[in-house]
C-alpha cells in the first residue's frame, strides 16, 4: 500500500469522504482516478467528470505511483 502522505497533490481529512485520500481541495477520492482508468476512461474523461481536479494533480498522483513502483522493484 502506498503512503500518500508525501504526495502534495492529495490530502486526508477524517471529516471528508470517510477519511480516505482525496485530491487536495476536493472531495474526489484518489481511488476514483484508478477505478476510472481501469474501466477504460482517459485522463481527459476523468478531468471532465471531476472538474475540481487539475491535470497537474492527476499527473502528480500518477508520477508518485510510478516512482513508488520503481522503489518497490529494487
């Protein structure tokens, strides 16, 4: 499991979305990005469906995930 606490694009607030990780400044769960991508959505689709999330936030989350995979593979 990833430790999202060092990814600046996300935040966790026990009073929002059951305390899950969300895109900073929104109520959109980070998990929603991966669920939508797994279902065949594009990044542009996701950004259109969740207008409070910026492309920079999505790119930061994907980069963070990619970096964590590199670390885990070592």
